[in-house]
C-alpha cells in the first residue's frame, strides 16, 4: 500500500449546470494536504463555482467532491470543517472584533474559557491582539479583512477557502496581505484554496495554480511552469504579457523561421506551431550594431515606447508585419536611444521560447 497521504481535496469528474449554463465541466483535480492552491480565471470562468461546491453551498450535477478521501457531496456546509473568507467580509457590525471571531465557536458550543483562549490566539495570529474590543466601523479595510480571516481560522478548519479576499483593498494593502497570508498559511500548515482573477496575486502566493476558462480547468502547474510553458494560447495570454508569433517549421520541426531569421528549438515540435516569447526575454539592438555578427536576429521597427518606472515597454513591428513586445530596463545599452520609427534587431534565446500548436490545428 502507498504511504502517500490522501489529497486534502479531490474533484472527480465534477460538472455543475444551472439550466442550460454549464458553470463547471468535467473537472478533475487533486489538492494536496498543506498546499496553497490558486484557482485563477476571469469572471464566469467557473472558479467560484468550484469553491461553492467544495464549501457545500452548491451540489454537483455530476461527479464527486472528496475531502481526505471521503465524499462530502451530501455533507452540509457546517459539518465540512471548512473556513471561508469572501471579498465581502460579512462581519456583524454590532459585534466587536473579538465577538465576530468567537461566533463560529459559539455555534459549535465551545466553552467560554476555551473560546476566549482561541479568540485571543486567532487575533494574535493576524496581529490584531489590541483591537479585539473594536467594532468593524472602527477598523480599516485591511483590519476587517484580518478579522474575517481570524474568524475563518479560529475553529481549526481542515481547509481554508478564500474568494477574492483582497479585491477591496488598495495595491499597497494587497501586497502586505499577500505576505501575511503566506506567513499564516506557513505557520499553520493549512490547506488553502484561493480564488482570484489577478494573475500576479496567484503567482506570488500559490504553490500551484489552476487556470480556468469556460468552466474547464485548462492547466494545473507551479507558477514557473505556468508562466514559462503555458499549455494553450489562452493560458499564455492570461498569465502576464507575451507575444505569440507565427513561424514556419524547419528541419522537421527542430527549428523555425520567422521574418527571414532561423533559430533551433530545444526539442522538436509538431508542425504547425506558434512560439511564445515573453517581453523580458527580448533584447534589442540598433540595426547597425547587429549587422557585424551572424547571431539570430529579427528585423523590426519601433512603433511605441511606454515608460514604466523601472524601464520601458517597447512595441515592435517585425519585418513580416507581426507585433512583438520587449522590456528594456534601466542600464540597458539601448535605453534612451529608442524612438518610434527606428529600425532595430530583436533577439531572444532558444531556451526562452515556449511552443504551442497553432490555434485550430489538430
């Protein structure tokens, strides 16, 4: 027998329909014990539907939802040992922070002394030990979010579900809370399933990411793999900026040609295919500087330059009419010399290229 622990959560062939609308379609997914897992997708992609099915607020039309190997499809929400934090924190305005946190324990008939100890520990975990007597109206948005988190953790759930919990905060507070959530998850070792439409948030926090669209789970992988080796055009475009370029296969798929320039691939690809290039992997040189060597380079023209503080985003048009994005950082030799209309040569390394089947090809 295997000594591997059972997944904290399993979706097995889960489909959810609302009339003629399919919100989740044939989802198969295992989430490990103690994992920080992000469900990432735009509005209507099906990510919140999966969360609602796991929390018990909805039942699957087909398939099963399991926790630690046991089906919970017919288990009511209050018996699933799941903590939930929503974007709307849903704090009781007439209760203090401490009383809000204590509420799940009261519902579970936990004794007064134990209840107070757990509430104090939960408030300490979220760095609000000194605000237990404050009402929600006396707390900032970030503090209210911490109270909601403490309330979701105070009864010791097996799994913590978070649905866009930082969406109402400004950028600075979101960044701070990302660090806090990672710290708390690491300290407790709890399984977290985090629903978001913000790819940078998912990349910064999750051990693995599941990208969803149209109710389907398109790719599940660690952040680096999702970014560097997307499984589809949709995933490539959804995760950060990129350029997807049409190329012609050469040497039986061992390389490709684009705008008259040829480059080999790390491994052969099935024709027809496109390539994905991230802006930070593109270097730019003036045409006269690049003319003296025979390194791979694609002729292009600068179309637009956008200042980003730490550097510039440069929009290029290749000689075959395709568009390419490049990121130029401060200190780059070409920084300050680029201008719209300037002819340049763009380069990228074979190791930075991701290959995708051309859309519509079998």
